[in-house]
C-alpha cells in the first residue's frame, strides 16, 4: 500500500484549494460552523450544492455517464479532506449519496433521465423513508403497505425519524407489496411525491430543540408505477446497497481531525480556572491526545479502504467498522468541547438559526453557543444508519465468523 500522494494528486489538491478559496462564501462557512444540528439547513446546503454543481463536482462519486467526475478514490479523499479543512457545509446525503446512486445502478434509462438531473441541480429535495415505529434495526419487519391499483400504488402506513421530510418534495421509501412471503422478499423500493394531501409530515424535536426529523403518515397516498425502482420484491437488495453507501460513503477522519485541531488551539486560550490554560491540564491533554490518535488511525483505515477500492476490491464490513469508529470519535470530540468550554457550554438557545442577522447573542463565544446542541444532537450518530450494536453484529458475523 502506497500512502504517498502522486505529483498529479498534489496538483489536483492545489486545484481544489484554489477553487475553495475563490468560491466558498464566508457566509456559508459561518452558517455551517454555527449549526448545532447534524445536517445543515437547505438555505446553507443548497446554495453550496449549486456552487459545486456549476463546477461539475457535486456528485463526484457517481458514475461519469450519470454526472460524476471519474476521480480516483484518492482524488475523492483529497476533495473531502480539503472541504473539511476549508469548513465547507456538509451537503445533505439523501439525494446525492443515497437515492442518487440507487437510481444510477437500478433505475431505468427513463428514471435516470427524469430524476438524476434534478438531484444534481438541487430542484428535488429528498428524504429517506426506511424506519417505522417498531421497525428500525429490524428493518425487514416494516409494515407500510403499497397496493397496486392500475398503474399506481396506493400507500398506507407511517415512517419515523425522517430527516428533513419537512423540506423534501420526494421520499424514497421501502414499502411492503407482499405480506404472504418471507419478510425480506415482500419489500419494494418506491419513490413517492410528498406534495399531496395524503402525505402528512409532523415534526419530532430533538433534545436540543432542533427540528431535523419527522414522522410521515401515508393515508391512501399515491405514486405511479413508473416510480418503482427495480422489480416488486427487489427492495431489500436495493436497501442493502443503499445502506452500504450510507455507512461507508465518505470519510469521517478529515472533519474529525479539523475539529480536533480546533480543540488544540482553543485549549491554549481557554483558562482552566486552576492552572493557566486548559492546554496545561494533563488530564485534558491526555484525553485529547488519545482522541487524536484514534482519529489519525481512522484516517489510515480510510486510506487503506481507498487503496482497496483503487484495486477494484469492495470494502465490505469495513464500512461498519468505519461508521462505528467515526461516530464514536465524533462523540468524544463533542464531549471534550464541553469540557474545554466549561460553564459557557451550558447555554442551550432554542432560537434557530444561530447564524445570520437574527441570531441571538452568544454567552462567551459562538463556539460555546453551539457546543451543547452539537453534543446532544450527535448522540444520534451511533444510532442512525444502523446502531453500534447492529454494526457489531455485522462485524461479529462477517469478520469474526461468530
Ligand atoms: C437523528 C436521527 C435521524 C434519522 N434519520 C432517519 C431517516 O432519515 N430515515 C430513516 O429511515 N431513519 C432514520 N433514522 C432512524 C434510524 O435509522 C433508527 O433509529 C435506527 O435504525 C435504530 O432503530 P430504532 O430507533 O427503531 O431502535 P431499535 O431498533 O428499537 O433499537 C433499540 C436499541 O436496541 C438495540 N438493538 C436492536 N436490535 C439489536 C440486535 N439485534 N442486537 C443488539 N442490539 C440491538 C439497538 O442498538 C438500540 O440500542 C434516524 C434516527 C435518528 C436518531
């Protein structure tokens, strides 16, 4: 495995840096920094999405024929690292990383022509309808039904924890089209327009007061048979393809290391109340050093996966490992941020957004204003996309053969 960047890779890195210097507005960078939620809001995310799309870089991981860039895995890593270093808003994964690649792989030519350009342009905003009340980890037990009636499906049931459903005009959903067969075999992958009276979205507020997730109710909602991806009963295969992209689609380490770098520099300024700056507190230094080592080790794991991908090998269960480590290290970083900022981090403003002219005044610093919200929201990172326990089950089964 060669972890050195080639001359071409270094030239590519320079091209990305130059682009970011010229095209990433401070307003968007600032908005992303002052968002305590897991996902940036569309006013920030879509503006950045469109800037990247104009350059042809927004769907860099898609096949070239569908609008991707044809970059090597190393170039993709460099791009993600530079985005993290520049503090660029993280884009919504729902269209670009989840349903987009599904349509590229399983969609008909007509479906590709209809949906992909609108994902690239940001005209369609997607949400993911997998989980239901009672069906999360045991996803295959889902009950939302879709009955074929002529050339359309009639959908009934409810989806839970649906991120950004209140912004979305489309939902990609797993629905049960056959209740008489083995549970995995009766599932179908259906795209459903949200803009109909028979689809109701109700908010679920998180502990921090953020509105990111929702419950979605379908009461005889309809969707054309043309909106079915793949065949009836193929939904479970498609769902697993999508989940692998969700867990291993991008690198965690660059953003973690950027946050750790911030902790290191802020610790030099922040008084500990006992012995100079927090950076002089041996317990804090010890914890910070451990978390940094873990993040660096994760970065090497991610680079190793990229090296495998470059040789045409599939990462497989390593995506579970990376998802689990990345989200756990992220939670440790959030905890250290609270420790570092002390009393100031106990503030939890409920107004949103915390950027722009209407933002409330922070107590202490802007970093302190968002620290508690980030900490609380990011508790979900070890749950969504498959909980830690579920990832451990996958590793136990596929890697350890237990
Ligand atoms: C902020 C947030 C955003 C989300 N966004 C979306 C979204 O956009 N779309 C969507 O479809 N879903 C979304 N989810 C749902 C998420 O995927 C589920 O919460 C997750 O799959 C867990 O399911 P559950 O909540 O039903 O918990 P359960 O499955 O009931 O699990 C409860 C506990 O039991 C443990 N457990 C369950 N099964 C096992 C097992 N076999 N072995 C060991 N332990 C087990 C779990 O690890 C967990 O600790 C989101 C969740 C959150 C918190």
